[in-house]
């Protein structure tokens, strides 16, 4: 399996960016590493340490992102619950830098199951965004007692409008901050602001990394098995990749879950609606208790 990075120097640049963000982060946290079938897996424990007696919230970020990028979401969650954030292997960050060409979601599902076993001592409420949602669905870990799926892959195939493709090609081949902002502009609600740090990060990603494509939907029988624990599915009203009209029927058909539509958001729910994500986690935990 080849590295996702264009060179060893690129790997180091990404690592230094992530460690730099974490080093200056004033929120109490601990960074750890475990060895998994995917190699080294880096994780953050934010706020209280996980314990066996109560649920830990586990965040699995999506394509091209990681715990250092989503510190603000981890902080919001950790204000209520012990929180763990995984850097997904095969994505830019502090975990291993390879991913398989075939059977990727099955591989990711086994990885998450193994990582949860080592890091979370008790029940886990797992939150997955985009690719992270598909990874969360692919895992059959007995630690998982609920899922929150945000603009989640794995239910239907992502659509890429021509305007998004036209903005993405220049960003990938001659990346600049302006071009990264242009791509991200398509991923947020019409009146939203592109986060400056995210644009900076995505410029670095295009310089240093080979981006992965969106995964295909998971098999219907596997998705049916996921009905055994509470599941909340949400997408943004303005999500160009996974609009409500496509995600809603799939979520109901496969998971028996109604779709929650965030009216003022696009695809980047972790950036656009962190407060609402906290509310959705609370609601899912209440479903478990009920």
C-alpha cells in the first residue's frame, strides 16, 4: 500500500502542522497512540478520561481531516462527556499513512473496532462525518451503543456537481489558499463563512497528499444490522454531495432512522453547526436510555 503523502518531507509538514495546532491548544487534552491492523493510530482524549461506567463520545472525522483540525468540536463535546477523537489511518494527520485500494470500508470497520477496544473502556457513542460516517457504519464493535451520522457516506453514493469538480481540479493540481477557499465555498451554506484555518489546512493537503475518493454505499444487509443501536442521521439543507432528498429515503430504508435536516448548513457540519452536534449527541444518548 503506497503512502498518501507525496514525499517524506510532505509527511513531516503535515505532522508539524497538526502537532503545532495541538501544542498551542489550551484545552486540557492527552494525545496517545495505539497499534492496530492499520498501523499506528493517533487519538486525542479531551476533557475527562473515559471510564467503563459511562459512555464516551468518539469522533471519527471525514476525508482529509483529523483531530487537530476539529479541536473546536472536540472541545464542545468534552464540555459534556469524555471525548475521544481518532485520526483516521490513510488520511492526512498523525496516524499511519496507508490505505488499501480495495475493500477499504471493510478494512476501516475492522480498524475502528480494534481501536475502540484499545482506547475506550466502556460504551461508545460514535459520531462520524462524511467518510467517518461510513467508517462508523462499517464497524460492528460491541462498544458502540449509538451512532450520530453527519453528512454520512455509506448510505448512498456521493454526487459531485460539475461546479464542484471544476473548482477541485485547480486546487489539486496548483493549490493556493484562494483555490482552497473556492472549493470549500461549495461545501457550506450560501451565506456561511469559510473557516480560515480550514482553508489553510486544505491548501497544505493539496500540496502534500493524494486525496481519496468517496466510498461506495455499504451493503444493505450490513446496514440492516446497524438498527440494533440508536442512530441519528443528519445532513445540511445545502449539502451538495449528500442532499436531503437523497439521504432521507436511504436512512429510513436501511436504518429506520428519520433524517434531521440542518437548515443553515451545507456539507461541513462539524464547522457549521458544532452546537447542534452536541444536541444531537445528547438526543441519541437519551434514545439509548429510553
